[in-house]
C-alpha cells in the first residue's frame, strides 16, 4: 500500500508537469509552523506545536481575475500533546508528551484573488502516515491505554481552506504568507474496545474503550515563488 501511494503521487506530479510544460507557471518551496489539534473520542486534546514543508506548482493568473490552480506535495506533522500527565499507579509526574504523526500530503486546489495582493484558497488532500512516535512512547511508558502503532490508519483525506498575501520582488520572483485550516475527513487512528485487560492500578480485569483519533491543523506558511516564464515569438 505504501508503494502504491508513492506511485500514484509520482504519476500525478508527472501529469501536472506535462500539463504545464508549454505554459508559464509559478513554483517553489513552502515552510512553516503547525498547530496540531486531535480529537480523541470526540474530546479535544492540548495542541501540538510542530512544522511542515512542501513544494508547489501553480498556474499563472496574470490579471488576477480568473483564479489559478495549484498542486503541492509535502511533509506535514499532525498530532497533539499532553502538558500535564500523572503516572497514577506510581504517582510520578511525567513531562509533556507529544503524539506526532508524520504525514506525506498531496494537495490540489484553486486560488482566487480578492485584489492584487490578497487571495483565498480551497483544496483537497490525500495523506499517508510514514511514521509516528507511538512506539517510542509505548517503550517509555508501558500502558495499554496509550495508542498502539499497529492501529494507525495510514491513509487519510481532508480539505484545506485559507487565505494569503503575496507580493512580487521582481518579474520572476516573489514571496508570500498563507494561513490555512486543515480538517481531516477520516480517523488517523482507531481501535475497537479491548476486553480482559489487567489494570496496573487495581490488578482487576477491565475493558478499554474504543479509541478514535482525528486530525485538524492550523498552519502559517512562508511561500517563496519563482516564475518559469514561457514566451512565444
């Protein structure tokens, strides 16, 4: 499944490049800060402060009236945190915990300018979770209530909406900043209820409730823009 996702991504990028080969387009890197929010069983946890990076291509809207289409591929960290956690069976305070999902994200969408500088955007995303830190956390804190790596659902999808400001440094160079919100459609993690678990506190048999984890992230992104200009004579 992992290799299939990589093949689909490469084919899509190849199709995009072939489509815009004969016309001008913008391209460049994006990098920024992420505020990760996760809902565990419909309860929001504390936010994760993380980062993201991507590479994009975008059609040229010379008059800034029709809008433009874009595609981007990047690595985005999703997750949440626990600022105060007590190991209740030992009564030992544990430092802040970060639950991190590293996702490769392929996004396509459209931009529409409100004036020469400001724009809004809407896009759809497909993501693949390449790694998490859940195994490390389970090695540090042996607890059946912690999310288990084998229950991660690697394929997720969602939408992206936001707004941005961009400016041109020269005819061929520019920069900008974007603010986006990125909710997922599906859970990135799920386990059904697990019966007959021995409680480390009482020693009795208990049933762990089902656990579902869904991501939403807020991102602020610095964009560097380079124009590949095609002129006809």
